[in-house]
């Protein structure tokens, strides 16, 4: 995906996957705001994996994340996401901020 150098995170053109360009910003700003504990970028991506997000490892979207219930313009889908059978509000809040971009 083509990324504007000024952007730190956003949707890929497919509207189904998102990228994070500035990992430091996510670790220092977004994680503390939406999650109960601080974590590294690697811990955060592990959490995304536990929620069912998949990270592209090759191709033009390498490093981007996709989830079947995360789609640009449809923030209500996030409310259906589950972690160990439960809905947890901090991930729903995190997903909601993706829809603001």
C-alpha cells in the first residue's frame, strides 16, 4: 500500500486492512490510552493476533493488519469481536479510532 509520509496509521486502499507506520507513536500514545497495561510493539501485535487479526508478511500490504470484523466505514462490526469468548471494550475503542481516520 502507498503510505503518505505524514500519516502514522490508516486504512489501506482496500478498506479492509490498516497499516501503522509509526510504531513508537502507537506504543507511547495509543496503547496507554486504550489498554490497561503498557506493552511493546511486539506485545501489541501479539494481542492483535489473539483477537484474530492477521498481519500480512509479504506483498504490497506487508506489515498491515486485517480482521474479518474490521472494515472501513462499518465500525459497528468491531463490537462483535471476541477475546476468549468475551467482548473487551478497550479493543472496541481502539478499533473505533481507526474509523476516525
